[in-house]
């Protein structure tokens, strides 16, 4: 790696904040997930092993923190600061994972956002903010996002940001109980020399 991997990291753009996911976020995270159960369940990763065990919240955070220690992940909470200031409220989650150094300098990004806040530019802004950090601070070259072809809301995010459609990956991930195809989208740092966030903000109102 030529960039400097540091953690914790907090990133901000207007009222949007990306901050580390913490053990003490459990209650707020669970409440948000429960409120969005119908919205998120069709796209949720599942376990193909017999019994289909999924980690608890604390197990998930411990696993993500282990990946952080190996410089292979950045687990963020997406939060939104209310108008006039105050404590940012959790609005979703964004994780940069599978960071590969050396000659690849690539990573994969995943995200979800509260349904009540969808369509307001939160997800594109969060993705652009994290991608710019990976490109210009960590020195990564390529960011990839994989999305179910039926997930119209997530497809709009990558389309707004100008990620390239690289085609279908057959049976790519186990989702909601079965192996599911995904469309793969990618962007390289040389495609956004002025930064992805800047390009996005020139096209859309700030939060």
C-alpha cells in the first residue's frame, strides 16, 4: 500500500457524516433495521450452510473490527446531522470491504439507507465520500459495487454516480435464502480526477 491506512476515520459532506460503526450503536442500529425490515430483507445476505446461522450485532462488529486491523475494511455508519445542528442520527450503513493492496489496489463497497430517507441523495453522497477517501487518501485505484438486478433503488445510486456497468455475475452471493445474480459496477480513480463527490455535487443539491 502507498496510502496510509488509519482508523477510526470520520468523513463529512454538508449534513452527512460517515463515522465508525461501534458496539454502543447496537440499540439505534437494531431499531433502524427493524423499521426497515420489509425494505431491506429482499437484499439481505444469508448463510448457505446448514442451519443458516447469521452473526449477532456484536459478532458482526467484532468481525468488521478484525478486518479493520488487517487493513481490509472500513465499516461506517451513515448519519445525518439535523438542520440547525445537534447529534447526527443514524441513517444507514456503508462498508468498504475486500480491500486488496499490492498491484490491485481495489475494494468493494456496500450500503443500505433508511427507507424514510431514500431519494434525498444520502446514499450517492455517502458512496462518493467513501470512494474519494479510498482513492485519494488510501491510494486505491478501483472501487466495485455489486447489486441485484431487481434492486432498482441501489441501481439508481450507481447510475447517478456514473459507475460503469461491467455485466452480470451469476450466482454471486447468497441472498435471502438462495444464490443470486448480481450486476457488477466499477469506477477507477483516473475516471474522476476531480473527485467523485465534487462531480456528484455539481449534479445534485447538497444535503
